[in-house]
C-alpha cells in the first residue's frame, strides 16, 4: 500500500530490489505507474493536409536540408524531450506453418502506413516478428519430430525472408524466444502480481489449440467434418476444434477492469477500425468478459516462458505474445521520463479480424492493469479467401507469397493486396484479378502514361519544365488550356485528399485516389492531343497549350511517383529515377504542382530505365 501511495504521488516508482523480478535486477528498473490519458490520434499527415489545402500558392519551394555542424547560438537549457516516434506493429506470426498471402497482407499494410509517415518527415518504427511459444508450436514440432526451437528457427527465418522480400521496412524482427522479450514477459507478470491481479484456481472449459484460447460454453457447438464424418466440438466464431480441459492455473482478474474498459471504449469510439470491429469488442466485453487464464501446467505445455517463481506453470501464449509490442519499445528498461522514445504507446496495431478480441479486450485490460498507456488505434483487416474460404494452413488453401512475388513481382503484389484487400469485407484472391490490375492499372495506366509523356521525340521535357513550369500562371485562353487548368486543380487537391484517407487510415481509398488521377491524365492527353500542338510554331497558342499539357502530365507523374512510394517503393523509385527527380525532393512537401522545376535534367527521350517499368507479363492466368 505504502508503495502504491508513493506511485500515485510521484508518478513513477523506483522498486525496492527485493520486489524487482530477477531478470530485471541487473538493470536499474523504474516502472512508470502514472495512468496516462490516451492521446487522440493526430498523425502528421493531418497537419500537412491542412497546410496543403490553402488556396494561395507558396512563394518559395521547400529547400534542400542543410547539414551544417555549426554550434547552437542559444545558451543551453534543459534538453527538450524528443518527440515520440510513430510506432506501428504487425501481429507476430505463429511459426507452426509457412507464411501465406494473409500474413504478407498484414505486413504490407503496416509497411505502407510506416512509409507514409516517413514520406511526411516523421521518424517511424515498424515492428514485426514471430510468435514462437504455445501448444500449437509444441504440437507442430512434435509432429515433425524436431525440437521446438529448431522448428522456430527454421520458420522464423521464413517469415523474416518474407519481410525482406516484400520490401518491408521493419526496424525490428522480434521473436518471442528473444532474451529481452522473455525478460519483459517475466517483469510484466511481476507487475500484475504486485497489483494483486493474479490468483490461482481450477480452470475448466473448452480450449482451442488452433486459436490458442478458451471459448465460453455459450460459443461452442457440435460440428461434423464433411469429409470424414467426424463429429467434434468447435468454436462457433472460428470453426476451430475445441477440447474440454480441466486444470489448475493462474488467472488474471480481468473482470476487475470491466468498467474501465467500457469507459475507455465509450470515450474512444474510433479506437478500432472498422466501426464494426469496435462494436464486436464492446459486445463481447458486455456479454462474455471473464477472468483470463494466463498459464498452463508445464507438464502439458512445456514450450513457453515459465511463470516466475512457479516452474510448474507456463505463461499463456497470448499474454507472452502481446507483450512483444512493448518489448520492442524498451519495456521494462526504458529510461524513466523518456519511455516514449521507444515509440510506446503504439500509434497503430495492424491485426486481422480473427485476433481482434485479443488486441481489443485482453491487451488494453493487461495494460490498464499495470498502468501503461494504451495503443492509439487498432486496425483490424478482413481476410483473404480462396474460393470464398478463409486462406489458412489448416484449410490447405494458403497461397505462398514467395511464389506470388516471384511470379508477379513484389510491387505488383503490394499494389494488388492494398488495392483489392479489404478492411471490412473479405477479398477473394485470384491470379486473374492480379493480371487484370497489372495490365490495366500498372502497365497500361501508369507505365503507359510514363511512356506517352517521356518517350515522345517531339518534345524536350527539360525545356518544357524549365520554361512552362516557371512561366506565368495559365490563363483560360482556349479549351485545351482550360482542361489543363482544371487538371492542375485536381492535381493540387490530390495529396491533401490522399493524406485525408491515410489519416483514417484507409489505404485502399488512398491508392484508388492516386490511380484515378492517372486515368484522368490519360484522358487529358487524349483530349488535348499535345503531339498535334507541338507541330505548331513556337509562340503560337496551340504550341503553348501543348507545352502546358506536357508540363502538367510530367507533374502528374512526379507527384504520383512520390505518393506511390509507400505502396510500391521499388516501382515508384524507378519512375522518379526515370524522371530524374532529385532524392531529397521525394517527400510529401513536393507532392504538389510547381514545387520542383529541377527534374528531368540531362533528359533523353526513351530513358532506358523506364522501358522496364511495367514489362509485359509472360503468362497472365
Ligand atoms: N500469433 C498470433 C498473433 C499474435 S500478435 C500479438 C496469430 N498469428 S497468425 O500467424 O495466425 O496470424 C497472423 C496474422 O495473419 C493475423 O493478423 C491474421 O489475421 C493474419 N491472417 C491469417 N490468415 C489470414 C487471411 N486468410 N487473410 C488475411 N489475414 C490473415 O494470430
């Protein structure tokens, strides 16, 4: 009690050595115990969006960052707190099976969100990794006749390979077998215990190894396997087989947090995206919340972290797994007063809808229990299906992301997953759709526009950008010029509109908004036919209108290239390289017309790199 009073008075607590868990004793541990308010999500993109929607033209273009080593002129004062980095996570993946497209989807979505922040000048961290303990992995290893750690090493390597291949810009690939994570879990357990929120009792109930959780009696039903005729008990929610278990284990008094959870949801109705997910979580808490079993007897589950102080029990795999998010952020050895520097609280947890309850209920309850701030947003995406059945290892219908990347290319796959994948609704995976998107939107759409603007020998892009681009603003003198003017307005509104979608975040709408402008630009070219105007004399209105069209088309390519960097980092870079856009001019500040007149230097029509931007696919179906 004395201790708790000290906590509320000072906000942070230096624990007596005897109360610090063994794994952390070697380090000076301070636990921040002050409850913190959840900060409203206010990504930088919003700020940029506000500044970019002003109607007045900027008088200066953004300048090149300078790296001077000059001394500060002001007298040193207390060092100001560095801002919290934007922190985004993917779920950590079970290593009992090889990765499939659904896993790649979670990774890419998180990566797009991270890269978007970087494009906006923010420091951002992305954490991904593998969930290696638990019954599922233990059984998979036993079935293969290999030690669990060996299975983990092999499959964790496959997930990390996927992260690299999918061009995921991750800052840490965490494994729950990592020593710092094991320390974090033990310390977290210690805090829960210290708060008096752990008790021992008999647990009877339906457990699903596949989902690694107990299901309430009211949510299980009898099912029959249509192929074998076997009748079994299953979760009505996921269809996974459940088995009746009776055992003594430790429980987390989650029901003590029921009111706090409900108040939190009421105050933060947009905490989970989409709204349907938020409602499901609230409904579940209202109807089903019970204390959570947080350990399993070690004689049944040996593959996991032993409960501190009780070797006969193993920590429940979901408690172990969720803590990975704070391990990466430096818990529990983060510096007092500077905990935020590691990124916590996370700005966004990306999760699939099947694991929403763990993130929307258990995780906030656990964090509240130890007075840690809650993540700011949870995005729960829908599933990829094959023939309308959820893609999964157990259904045997998982598509290998390695084969898909090999066949279609990494950027095409990233594009397809973000363009067709759903937040609220499942999407059916099909090679035919990938081929169609590729042919129409990438090869014909973006690639076609690049070659229309850049391959024509009738004009010199560099000259047009330096003369037309810097000349007086367009006036409404003829229909072509009016069309160009309208297009420039569309282009000016593009980045703010994409920023608005990304602040939701709704990456699908953001991507579609970008690609719509590509279509509009094709239409502009066809309607204004600049190749005709370019045949007129210098100084003629036709010639001027044609040059203005070409200028705005080049601007579209440049801006679209910048905005596509988070989605297709490789192809967007190729496009910008082909346009000779300088590296430092490839961020959000330059994603509006007339902010860069330096590109297309040393221009040659048919610049070789762009030839290969979106080559024909050998086989389409
Ligand atoms: N290990 C847990 C997560 C712990 S996070 C603290 C887990 N792992 S998983 O490997 O089964 O799933 C990882 C992610 O992949 C989840 O977000 C899940 O929703 C996602 N997907 C698995 N199958 C999927 C599809 N068919 N489609 C889209 N994503 C799906 O759960």
